[in-house]
């Protein structure tokens, strides 16, 4: 009777763990909501935070056993957490969003350790593989508009762009290999089919970083004859490596301009690193400082072949460079230490499941060289799962330690849920007032922005949107004061343009000129900054400079032809012709070319999120 009760407890614990894990996977893969400004990413993060809080409470109440990973693995995790959070709090003050996410990830790491001991590994991997097959099918059906009406022309699934979609696919791809050694032929055939499906969808997405990561994982798996029972001859290995290397090299020419653009981003990021190589610039400072380095680079290299490719950049397309730029050598040392510990744990006691988990970590490591997989919560979930599979956990025998940990876990989980609710409400409220502003009620919603500062006051996009709304109602001075705070967290060409508009309207032409020039240096391929600078020179009577700049615009190479660019060049030609006919200053000209579409552009980005910037200025 006692054994039967114990067996039932084990079954119930496994069932609860499996259901909770499945829910976390579904939330981080499929949840989207129009109630948020960013309808693809933000709901997934809030879903994960809420789910982890609930899991923490359930685990603390019902699970009587406690499993702790190797202390050596906890050290870099906790060190990274305390360094990032402590430094940011000391420099910028309390940050609700950062602390909430950091606590969520720590609890997720702890939950992953418990789950891999309680719940059978084959079911864990099976759940992720099945969900990934569903995600792949969803993306393919959505691609041509068969499932949902969409304007997207890329495979994105339930994510904002192919980067997040393919990151999920490629990090789970190695899990399908686990079932190749299953005794059931049916399971083997299903595993092979899903493997082909996932890799085919990755290739179809044209996400080069994911394709390279997929090739790397498949190559490592095939060359590992110990697990496959295949005896590769040396010439076969060389041929296989050459074929895959040639395929990956060909990816560079698939989108050569994009690849060259990333090289340019890496160069400017390296300049940023060289200024503070040891301490870094601080958490979240890439969005605030990078574009200044890009502008400086193009000012010193005006003939750079990358000038026409430059655009607003929110990520260096390399997770390692981002860590180094923001956290310095300390952050890189933590990553290196974690990699060393994982490899050491694997070689201490190699096994097939650990090899699969190591391949999954390899896919994330390769993907991180060319993309931003850790922007998405599902990637963190899989990374912690892999760490739990590679590093063994030991059962805590001390009853007092178990009880104290369970109590602390429940308290932290409750605090996490209490913290996330106002954050979620603030994000939803921001989305509501942004839509109301688009409907012409800007003055009515401005007080709402002030009330949201407690929770969103360090969100650069929120501050940018607030400043844009103030500009819309001609509150130029107050818009500038908001921008003083905004540039601490977010700064790009559009920020500089709106700053210049504010200074121009206030009659502070020297400052307006400075910001127009900085905007033009940030993205030398753009026409709007130069056009607005020409407008400024014309308005204040600096006709010679206006004429020279107009000729520069006419001679400028057009990257993507558009009606706006055609209108700008036509107006510039008219200005030059007028100055050549009459050798007098030209009257102030209000050219019929808007720097931004005041309704369609902002609304388009608000509802469709076609770029990382949710809201554009008026």
C-alpha cells in the first residue's frame, strides 16, 4: 500500500512537471497579442514570467524533493545576475523590467534542473520536437497566406521576424536525433520526417545564420561515428566538410549586401568595445551609444563601401560582441567559464543524451555569432534545459535545507507575480493610448504617459514615443526634455531627426543643424536627413550651402528607388535651377515631401511590427 502511494506521487509529480513544461513551451512559442505594442515578443516574455511564477509556487508547495546542480555551474550564473543587476541599479536606479526578467530566468534555471530529474527525458524532448513540428507547419501555412491573411513575405511563424522563428527551430533540431536510436521503426521514421521538415523550413526562411547553425549541427552529428555506428573514411570526412563549407560560403552571396552590412556593424561595435574593453558600457547601453559610433565611423571614412548599407541598428548581430560591449571582459569571462564547465561535465561522463544537449548548445553558440537568439524567451528555456541535461543534479538530503529552499522559492515566485502584473498593465495601457493618439486624441492621452513612467521610464521606445507625441502637439520644449532621458536608453537616426525638428521649430538653428548632420552621418544612405538640412539652410538664407547640398543629393546613389526619393531629387533640381537663373537668395520653400507619413507609418509599425521599432515619429 505504501509503495502504491509512493508510485502515485511519482506519477502525479511527473504529470504536473510535464504539463507545466508543455505550457511554458507553448507560451514562449505561440502566444501573440494585439494588446501590446510589440505583439509578438512582449506577450511571450510576460507569458514566460507569469508561467515561471506559477511553476515556482506549485513546485514549492507540492515537490518534497530538491535537486541542486553542480555548484560550479551556479557560480557564473549567479555572478552574471548580480553584476548586471547591481551595476544597472547603481548607475540608473531601480529597473523593474530588468530585475523581473533576471529573477524569472533564475527560477527558470532552477525549474529546469528539477524537471529533468522528475520527468523522463524522452518525454521532455518529445514534447519540444512535436511542438517544433507544429510551429514549422504553422510558419509554412502562414507563409503564402493559407492560414492567416498577412502582408509578410518571409517565414516568421508567430515571431516578429525569421530570426526568432528559425532560432527556435534550429536549437531543437538536435533533439530529433535522439529518436534515431529508438527501437520502434515508426518513431524513427517520424523523427527523420520532422528533422527534414525543420531543416527544410530553415532553408526556406533564407535565414543564413540558422542555416549555418543547422549545417554545423548536422556535420558534427554525422562525423560522430561512435553514436551512429558509421565508420567514416578520411576522404569521406574531408568531402563532407568541403561540401558543407562550400554551401555555407555560398550563403554569403545569397544576400551579399546584408552580409557586408553586418561586417560594418561589427566594425563600429569593435570601436565601442575598444573604449571600455574591461568594464563595458553597461546593460542596455548598446541601443543608446552604438549609432554614435556608427556616425563617427562614417564621418572618418566618408568613402566607405558600407555607407550605402548603413541603417538604424538595435543589435550587433552577434551576442558575444553585445556582451563584450555592455559588460566587458567580465561578461566574456563568465561565458567562457560556463562553456568550459559544460564541456568538462560532458567529458566526465559522456552519454548520448548529453551529446544531443551539447549539439543544441552548439547550434545556439553558432547562431549567436550572426544573430540575436537570446532576444526570445524560448531560446533561454532550451538553453537552461540543455544545461540541466549536461550537468548532473544532486538530491539535497538535509530536510531543513529543503524546507527553507521551498519556502524561499514560493516567496520569490509570489513576488515575481506581484511585480509582473503592473508591468504588464503598463505595457497594455501604453498600447491603448498610442492607438488613441493615432485616432487624433493626442492631447487627451499625454497625461497617461506621465503616469506610466514608474514602470516604463527606462524603456527607450516608450520615451521616444512620448517625445514624438509632444512634438505632434507642438510641445517642442517638453519634447526635448523627454529626449534628454530617451537618449540614455535609445538613440538612432530617427531620434536625432526629431530632436532637429524640435530645435528648428524653437528657432535654435545651430542645434538643429548639428542633429541633422548627426542623423545623416548615422545613416549616410538616407535622403531625408540631407533633404531636411537643405530645407533648414534655405529657410535661414544660407543658399550657397543649400545649393551645394542639393547637388550632393542629386548625385547621391539611390539604393531603393521610391516616389519620395524621386520627389526630393526633383525639388533639389528645381532649387539649383532657380539659383542658376537668379543670383539672389531663394525664398523659403516648403517642398511637398513629408519626412514621415504622419499616420500610415506610425500605425503600420504599431500594428504590424515590420521592424524592431514599434513607433515612428510623426
